[in-house]
């Protein structure tokens, strides 16, 4: 269940809100800051009711469809005929789920917000796990940089020999 209770909200000194969340998977407590005026209005004046994950995901798909999120993507979708999830090419709105929002959050803010802050908010304790989660290979650039530095040294040494 995706739950949020009013007691989990605290006023922040900058006019925003602190949202205290207890992650079930790793039993980790995190705090997320909210400053967006629309989100603040919803949390303060129109607090959402509890939703079970399947219902939330259904609403999410409806909102994304209405927003025109139609890009074709590879994903898993439930087939009512076979009663199984099947891999295929589907409109993005039809395969999005609540967990995708967490990954999108981390991916979209990577490089704009310090990585340790994002890791804390997503509940990751190891940078390698976080980088893998957002589809980045932390060593790939480092290896390429080392290779180029080595080539530059070879060229320098070749020119001085």
C-alpha cells in the first residue's frame, strides 16, 4: 500500500514541507523536502486518501494517457487472455507503474542535485547500486579517461624520444 499520513508532514523553515517516509523494503527512514506550490497546496489543503498500489497505478496510467505520453517502449503488460505479464512494445502510459516514478526522479535530478542527497532520498547506501539503478556506469567514464590520459602520455613520450 502507498500510504502517507498527515503526521508525516512537518513545516520546513523555508515555507516548504518535510515529508518523513519509512521505506518498507530496507526499513530506512528518509525525509523528502517539498517546495512546489501545487504539491504544497495538495498536501496542506487536499490531503490524498490512501490508495492501494494497483489503484494508484491505474490512475497513473489514466493521467499519463490524458497527458499524451504515447511513446512506444519495451515493457511488461498483463495479458488478460493468458493471465500473465508479457514483454512487448506498448505505449509508455500503459506500462508505467509507481516504482517508475522513483527511478525517474533519481534519473532526472542526477547531476543537478548532489549524488549523496539523491542516494539518501532513494534509500541507496552504495553509489555503485544507485548508479546502476539509474542506468549509469560509474566506471565507464573513468576507464575512458584513464585510457585517454595514457594515450596522451604515450604521444608526449613519443615526441620527446
